[in-house]
C-alpha cells in the first residue's frame, strides 16, 4: 500500500514512440527442426506391494492381475464362459492398475537407453511403497509395437499427490525411437510460439535465402524455391546437393546462422499468482484515464497522480508502458495493483500489445 506520508506526486514518464528494437540471435534460439519434438510412450501396468491402498476390487485391475499371474505360471480359475473367477483375487488390496508414461527426447532414443518414467494411479488411493511390474510401453494409441519396458520401485515426489509417482531410469528402450527431420530433400523449421508471426517468418526466409544463394545458382524456380515461409510458424528449406550425404552437418550450420530481428512482438505477460509482469517489444498506451484506489493514471498528460486530480485537457499521442511501470514502482504500488491497472487499460483497447494472462 502507498505510504500515507507520501506527498501528492505527479510523475512524468517518457512519451512518444520508442526506437525499433533490434535483436541479433541465432536461428537455433528462435526455432527448431520439424520432427525434432518430444514424444511419449505409454502403457497400462500393475503396481504391487501397496499398504491396503490399492484398487483390488476393480474388475479391470483383477483381470490384469490374473493375466500377470498366468504369464508367470500361476493359472487363475475361469468360469464356463472363460471369465476369470474374481473371488480368488477380490481381497487383494495391495495391487493397483496404473498408467505408465515416458518422455522420449526430441533427438529420439537408442536401444538400451534408460529414461525416467511417470506412474499414475487409475483408481488407487495411494501408490506409496509400491513396485511396478514389467510394463510394455508403446507409441501412438492402438499401436502394437513395443518400444520400451518399465519397472521398478516407485518414488512419491509430492506427498500431497500420492497417486503420482516416478521411477528414475525405470524405462529401458528395446527399440530405437527415431524422429525423422527431412522429407523430399527438404527440412522444415518451426518458429517457437513467442516468435511465430508473419514478420519474423519473412525475415528468417530472407536471411536463409541470402545464406544459401550460392548453393543453388541457376537451378531455382518459383515452383521450387530455395526457402519458403509456408505459414507464420514454418519455413521450408531445400537441402543443397553438396549436403545430401551429410544433412546433419547442413542443419548444424544452418541453425547457427544469425538473424537480425527488426521487429519484436509487443506483448505483456502477467502472472498474478507469482506477482510478475513481463513486457516485450515496444508496448504503447493510448489516451486513457484510469482511477484505481487512490491513484489516477492519465496517459493524456503522461502522469500518475495521487490524490485524484484530473486535467480536462486531452491529447491523442501514445506513450511507452515502461515509464508507467517506473512511475508505479516509485510510488511503491504493489504488483497486484499494477496488474489490475494494466488489465483495465487492456480491456479498453488502449494497450497496444498482446495481453497474456498466465493462470
């Protein structure tokens, strides 16, 4: 809260459009190669060794347990229709049916690689003290190909969520999981979400075209360009003939290419819970007057005043958000109030930037 002893203040902040922001970055810093993204393997498994917190009364869990027992040479009685006789297993409270998942890195994973896996209870109250039996892990839903197996002792990382556990290096790759990154002698670059826009895609396209011009002299056409920005987030690049046998080297050199970004997206990202405000680009505020508690923000006169005292004269020029934040900081306005003020300005349409509210 603003101190009561503070003298009524008028703080003037810098007005007018700021100079363009230039960013000299590597291509690797703002995009990735299509195909080089994380993937997930999943499976349904059985956890044993629980302390009465399992889901032994679940028919699905009992059927899974019966199959596991039979696979290990312990047959379970069946009815005349072939169904498992649940009576033999229904008092088993130390088992639980679980979902198992493992994240495959963007570069893929080779046979024998061991990765951390996550185990989540489906109906059990707690997985504390449990051990995961060997579980097959597959790729896409319905895919029968088994890429890895998972097993091991569970570790509950957060006592508040005992139904979610982790096994360090608990998954072992049985097959290599590859992530293809070229198609038809082309690679596609994908701009990361904060940079995915038309100006940036065009700037990247132009920079790559200049870089590769010497490799395709006399053999380009409108139908098959060296590089083409297909969407605001994807840029398709032809692989030069000299690199067809070593695409990895080509991509490594391409991703080190430096790009000068002349335009930075104007964006205000707030996280009220964490108490943070992140501003990127040249964010401007239009003519607006906002009253909040015992403050008045008047962008027409470029001031933050306390107590409320308005000037009837108005203007039409914009002003930078940076000075406003500095003025609010000087008045010791809490971040929660600053966010509320900026949100009010954004809702009126006078905050000339993308507003992102992180929940």
